[in-house]
C-alpha cells in the first residue's frame, strides 16, 4: 500500500522507505525518489487513498514501525 501511495504522489517514481529499521512508528516511513528530498508519508492520506474518505491511520504500538493500521471513523 505504501509503495503505491508514494508512486501516486510522484508520477510513479517514488517508493516507500524506512528511515530507521529500529525506530518508532512516528515519522519513520518516507517516500524516496532519486534526486529529490525524502518526504515523510502521510499515513492517513495513504489510508484514504486505499480505503476512501473516512479512513484514518493509527499505530497500535508507538515503538513498532510495522504497527500502522487503517481504521474507519
């Protein structure tokens, strides 16, 4: 889902990237594109793109970068 989100915001050029494999969930996922500055992924925007209006992103464990989930409001 995150690779598709990054690609959709960059004419297909960016991919999802982890800043720090041991880091926290917050602000650790980036869109990376060669020759451009990295951008922190807006996780709620990624959920909305995937599931539609009303979707929201939340992590279940602040210390687990893989704990992001999409929820419906």
